[in-house]
């Protein structure tokens, strides 16, 4: 019950400010094409504090809602819509996560900037997709701007900045 109130409070506080927190560009790229460091916006840090989402909190996510349960999948540079398979704190499955994909380096980089719960408003967040043992590594057949990866699911983890 307390978490529901916190969620409603966070949604009310952030209504109208979420769009300013999302980003899809303006990130400096490293020589290998991966995104460089990026600060988590203050609004996202505040929303995560209210929701009691802490660095390292994680859940499983379908990387691309249009390619769930498919293997391998193709990810393209640009915006991405993912879906939580598990609860991430008060964010219940099937909350949508909106972020950005970069395919320029040896493995795919995914950063999430917004969460959209099924019965709520969009909330700014900072999170990343990760798989252990290099499993977001691009497979043969990947081309510039598109990466083929083996799995359609990954872990999503809350961060306080992007490195």
C-alpha cells in the first residue's frame, strides 16, 4: 500500500516533466562507436529515490517487444521499447521501458530513460541492459547500424549514471 502511494506521488510530481528527461541523442561516442559517459538526469534520480529503486536493482526484460521469444534477434541503432518480465521494485511486469540502442562497438549497448507502468504515467529512470559473459555481443551477420544478438531477454539494472 505504501509503495502504491509512493508510485502515485511520484507520478503526480513528475507529470509533465518526463519528456524532458528522455534522451535519444547528444551522447558522445567513443572511437569504437559505443556511447560515452552520461549523467543520469536529476528528475530521474529523484523519481528513482521516491520509488526506492537503488543502484543494482534488477529484473529480466524482453529486449524488443516486437521480438519476444525469438532467437536470435536484430537490434537497430535508435529508440527501443522493452518490457519487464519481472517486477523491478514497484514497477510491475509488463511495464514498458523506453531507451536507446547503440550497435557500433563489439557488443550492443542499451540505456533506458523512461518506464511506463501499465496503469500509470511515464517515469524517468536510468537503467541498462546487461547479460553476463558477453552475451550481448554481436553475432556474425551484423552490419553497421544493426546487430544480431543471440537472446531476446536480458537483465535490466538500475544505475545512477551511464559509464
